[in-house]
C-alpha cells in the first residue's frame, strides 16, 4: 500500500475527509491530495506525529505511515546520527545491506553483535 492508501484507510475509520482535516488543522483538499498520493514530497515527521496523535493510531498504523512516507523511526535516525553513519563507510554498507537480509540472517548478525559488545564491556 502507498502512503496515501494507508492514510485514507486510517482516516476512514476516524471520520470524513472534512472532519479529519479539521482535527488535523489542515485544508481538506490537502488531505485529499495526500490520500491520493498527489504530493511530490514526503510528509514531515512533525506532520506524521500529529496524524498519529490526533487520530490515535496504534503502533502498526504508525509504523506503516512512517515507513510509506519514507521516514525512519526517530530512535533509529538518532542512532544513525550518533554513529556518524555518513562518515563511516563500513557502517553505511551495513545499514544499506540490512533490508536485503532475511530475518534469520539478521538474528544471527544480532547475536554476533551482542557477543562483540559483551566482550567490549568486560
């Protein structure tokens, strides 16, 4: 599903286009454009947080909205910034490779990382 489709699905459970637009304090025409994927930019994190808060989205709805809007979880974004991913080629490669790994491969990698961290903490 696209961002607009997810937003529309959530919105239709909460009210009409005009009701939800009013709740979000935006123009209903803009909400319609978002729902129909007729905007050429990614919604901001602030806007997405507002949607989640005002429409009382559950965790799945929140994750779907952020994912389809091309926004990563704030905690992950902060971790990437703290790790200076852009300045560390190997870490950048790891981040880019992650989506290509299976859940099993990610689990094995996580176990290896935990072992490394345990060794460093000693």
